[in-house]
C-alpha cells in the first residue's frame, strides 16, 4: 500500500519512513502543512494517511483528518506525543485505524497498517444497491447514473477512472476487477486487465485487432486473451 505522512518533527518523520521501508510499504509523500497535504493527497492518491495530531498548532491534525475523511474516505493512523483523554476522545470521532504514541514501535505500526489494508479491501468489495452513486471529479462529488458509464480503465494499482457518456472522468479508489464487483451489474464486462465496458454501448468486435469498438466517441477498447471467450459468448454469433 502507498502511504502519505503528515508530520512536523523531522526525526520522527525519518523514523516512520525507515519503518515503512522495513515493512515493504511505500511512502509517496510527506509534509508538515495541512493545506499542502490535502493538495498532494488528491494528486498522489495514497491508500492510507499517517497524521500527527498537533502539527505545529494544537489539534490541527484532527481538523485535517476530518477533511480527509469527508473528501477522500481514506483510513487514518494518528501519531502523537499527547496522552490526555480529551485529545484521544476528540481524535476518536474521526474513526482512525489506530492511535500510535511516539516514539512509534515498528511492530505497532505494522499492526495498524494490516488493519488499514483490511479496511481498504472491505471498502472496495462493497457492491452498489442503487442505480446511482457518487464519485469525485476535481474537488467535488457528482452523482453518476450507472447507465451513463461508458467504460473504465486502470490508473494505478488501487485507482481507476470511470468515463461517462458526456466524457467526464471520475477517479475512484478501486481496481478494475474490484469496480466490476462493486457495480454488480450484468451490463458491465471486463475486456482486459485494465479495462471494463458497458456492454450496452458495444458496436463491434475486431478479431484482427483484438478490440471492441464503442458506439460513442469512436473508442476502441483492447480485449485481453483471458477475457476473449466471455466476450464471444455474449456476442451470440449466428
């Protein structure tokens, strides 16, 4: 998993980075500035955020955590030197994965990261029960109708983009196979390890190019060898 660290103590930051490296986790970025953190989280798309509660000013990390939960719904691990009950109770309202006191033990960090991974997997396996859902475009959440989805493609290991009929692009925290399971609808089919399409919008299948053409925007989507047989079944060739 990719991690992002918000920490204002340089030695603590370096210790956390070393522990992450020892545990085979990637640190994609770090800062001590809450505003910069929000911008970079949007850009770097980490899977988990480690946040120092105090961050130069009292409880600034808790305020940041509330925004991360609101806009990105990412799991959070708090790091702090504070032991007072009031701070712990306030931090708990953001539903963090863990609350690690400094200096952070590598074994405690490992346990928190395992819990975070499980939460990510549980989140990604959720299926939709309605025909509409919300996804991010820029800094806003937009309602998307399932019928408006044209196709989706992989951006990274844990993120993919949904493309709608009006050519808008929405980034979601999921793999292509995970998104297919989440959509939970027969109209969608995976054509490639990096692509899925809305079957209602298929126009043709090219055996020579191993691709499907969609009715909109002159799009040609690749077909992987693993997925070809399922596509041929659906074509109902006569």
